[in-house]
């Protein structure tokens, strides 16, 4: 009868793996096959290295195609891998497939052999890209190969066409009216005066001349409150009182609408009806720094002003400092009270009030703390604000920053620069490190994606994607010319393209742009595109310059501050796109207190605009660098090479004749027979001991596979398979063993 079998834990994966190198031609054939069984034994012809299976292959050469082979049970696991000596970027150029090749030094290479299937792509010397226009790209998926410095890489490139409806602009009749409407405030008290202004055009964009009706609306009901005549074509302005007869409900939002007599709404806006009170006291607090380093103090600044922005007089402040989280301690015992500072101070009526927060409050700890300030003004009104910071008794920090076209690595101790710090520096996944002293400066390399810095007490991985180079497009449409300049302090090399509509005007490559042209056509929008690689990734920066011939520029000159009761003049200038003064402009000007938090909406633009370019197909690139397979293990070939014949698991699964293994058990003698063929256990249908069946495979059995047997005497064990019977004669079993 079956009994409980004790589990055996034999390792089935040898620690030693093998590295085989294959040629460019073999790699391309391997990667472009669709079958998952494409790694075959014949590719394992040139062994170049071995590796620890648990650690992986770490000491890799500078380039090449390789197959990593390791034994897993009765299979040979083969996995393709490669080491690129360059990087290939797909640049998102408009209406073209564009590739750029960088070596590991960050240099753009013009000597690569780039093929789209069998068609060679020549270098475009102006943009330093290997490009082909969309019209010459056939199909949806194509294979691209890039060969440089003796290494060939393979990629899948997929074309993504634009749905036909994306470039279909439906020319409907547009809205019934083009208009805007505003009020002089966003909230009103009972019996206050509401002033409003609207400018309205018809569907054909002609100013309205007709009388309109003014309606007050809620979601429940509407009420007509008057009629409005245009004081000039298209311009409507008036005012009314929110008197009790309107029967408005406090703390509700109301809509204000201008309507035609037939009920069509011409313009609308809304306001809130509430009996509000403006809080005259405004409180601003800030700390000198959100990081306070021992032993420096952190200065708190308090500015309390009245409704007119003037500093308060006869006001007092209460300052409370409380620890929030103790992150790290540097003394055996730390006890910080819930409140480490409580004080009352008089508010200075002439300047900002300051208070020093001492580092000693936090002892020898790195602690996050909160500062709460409460101000009581002369009318006994309270205003409160909070701000947080972190105190550092000891902190080491590795930093990276741009310095023109270089990157500088520094170590800071408590915020101060430390000199001559030895550290190990490596780039990307390099195993080899170089010893440098911080601060350390090196030239920016667009091919580097990760920096590793470490020594015995501090380490940091710096992702270059977190450092964003500054690229600023300056200029644009300037009266009768289109001028573009590039602000590029990090000297990033970019491929740049300038279009008007879908027409490419000029392209180039470098760290600067100085493009100037006279505008001869104002119906098509300009586009400027920057394509570049940084941090091991491709990037695109695009800006469009639209002509809005009816757009007006408004500038005005008013004092920064106006006091109650003061009158001042405002000079307002209105010019067109060419900078010429414009006559007959309808102006709306108003001033409102900032206490209302009234943010006026931008006026809509209802004029004509230049035509945008149509959308074109774009591309995506996928590296074909993953392919693995499990081959049947040729045991005789790999046994001595990997040392399989010394491992219990393989002695059991690939026995030379008969393999036996025993271990002590407490209460009986048991045996568990297996028949192995090619490293796989054959199914046993019947097991007999001295011709007495003890196991049937088609009968429900306990999961344990082990059987009692009488020790110290010879027995015959019969194993019945589906195609043969194995008879093991004269077997004997030791007592108390399994």
C-alpha cells in the first residue's frame, strides 16, 4: 500500500552556463524568423565565455551577438543576447521615417550602413539622419538593419497611418452667435449694482445692431429684468440693482443672459448672490529654506497685511514649532517634546517680521517639523498659516547639475560642498568603474542614460532623464518676417526642421539655429521641430506659429499700486499683428479687488486663422533582441562539460544502469520505483511485489508515491509499462530505510 513519501530537494540547475558567439548573418536570420524554435543546436558552435547562472553574464565584451546556454532539468535553455556598440534612435520627423545613429561617445555617425529591408537609406547630411519620405515607404511593417563598426542590429519598424477622418475638416455653419459677456465682479450682496458688458456678432461675424433682452436665470426659473440697446454696433453695456423685488436666494449662482425676442441666447455669464464679508487680513509666511542644516538657524518671515495690502499695525503673532517625523538620530537617546518652540511676538508695522528657529531645538536628529503662525489683528480677527521644513544634523548628498555643455557631480555635507571626495564612477551598465575626485566635471554624452556614483558611505544612481536640458525656441512671427533662434546652453546637438504648412522650408543639424525669412504667405501655419537624443532616448520639441490676422495686442501703463481715493490715468495701446495702431476698437476695462478671487476668462478669438498642416503617418521602432528556446538536452554531450554526472538529480534522471538512493525513516521499510527515459519519468501502470499488485495507476490513490516492503529478504518487483514489463529480481531492502 502507498505511504507518505519524504520529499527530496536536489538541484536541477547547474551553476555554470556557456556563452556562444554567432555572426551578424546568423543573428539576422535568427531574429527575423517568426518561429519560437529558431535557436537551434547548430548555432552553438563558438564558445567564448562561461558565466554563473545565478549572477548572469556580467563581464561582457564591447560588441557582438551571443547565445547564453544553461541546463535546466532535461532541457538546454538558450537565450539570445547582444551588446550594442552604438544606439539607434527613431526621430519623429514630419512626413518621413528618420533614423539617427550615435556611438557610445555620443557622436552622431554618418558612416553607418542602414537598410530598409534591402533598400539602403543614405545619410541626409543636412539633418544628420537616415531618412526616407513617407511616399516611398511601402507596406506597414518593415525590417531595418544598421551596421556600424562590425556590428549589425535588427529592428522592426511599423508605420501608423492617419485615419482619413483626422484630416477631414467639416465646414459647418458654426454657432448662431459669436460673443462674450462679463460682469464687474463674481459675487454680489443684496442691493448691490451689477455692471455687465457684452460684445456680440452674428453667425456671419457681423456686429449686432438690434435690441436684446436681459434675463436672470437659475436651473428652476428665468426672469426678464429689462432690455438693452447697443451703444455701438455689437457692444452692449448696462447695469441693474439686485433689489428685493427680484426675490433672489442667498448663496446661489445665477446666470445672466442676453436674448433675442424669439428667445435665442446671444451671450451669457454668471455670478454668485451672497452676503459675503471680505477678510481684510492676509498672512504670508515662509522659511528661509525647507532644509535646515546643523548648526545653522532657519529664519521665519511673517508678512501680515490689511485689505489694501498695507502692513498691519498693533498686531501680534503666535509661533508654534512642532516635530512631525524623526527620520534619523545621532545620539544614544533622543527626546523631543511635542512642541519645541512656543512664542508670542509683535508684528513689525514697517517691514517683514522675522524669527530665528535654532538648530539646537532638534538635538542631534534629522527631523521634519512644522511651523504654525497665528496672527491677531486690531479687530481681534485670527488668521493662521503653516509651513514645513526638515532639520538635518547630518546629511550626505550626491548631486548632479549642468554646467554649460558639461555635467558636474558634487557631494554636499549638510548643504555645503565637500572637496576632494574619492568616488567610483560608471556609466550605464558598465562593470568597470573609474576612480575620480568630487567635484568632477565631464562633457555631456547623449548616449548615457544612467550614472552610478558610490564610495564606502554614500551611493546614488542618477537617471539622465531626470536632468532636462534647456532648449528654447525664440522669435517667431515678427511683423513681416519669420525669425527663429535657439537657446541651447547645454549645446545639445539637434536635427531641426522648419515648415510652412506641409512644405519643408529648411533643415539642419547642430547646436544653434538662426533662421530668417520674409513672410510672403500668411495663410499657412509655420512649424519648427527639434529632434534630438539625450539620456539614451529620442526627444521631440515642436512649436507652431499661427497667423491670427484679426488678433489685437493690448498694452497699458498703470501704476503698480493705487491707494483708496486716488485717481490715476491709464494709457492703453491697441495694435494689429504688424504693430500698427488700430482705430475704432471696443474696449472693456475694469478693476476689482483681489480679495474676491475673481479670475476673468480670456476673451475668445473669433477672427480668421492660418490653415494647419495635415497629419501624416508616423512610425514606431521595436528592437528585435529577445529570443529564447528550450532544446532537448543531449546528456552525453553536456554531462562532463557541465558536471551533470556529479549531481544527484542527473544521476537519478539519467542513470547509467540502475540508480538507488536511501534515507532513514522511523517506523518501516519503503521503496518508490521510477523508470526514466531521456530524463523524463515513464508512467508505470502496475507495480507488483512478489507478483502481488500494490499499485494501479487507474485507481484513485493517495498523492504519496511510496510502498511498504519486508526488509532483509529478497523480493521480486514487477513494473508494468504501456509497452513492456520490467522485472527486477532478487532485490533486498535495508530495514528502516526508504
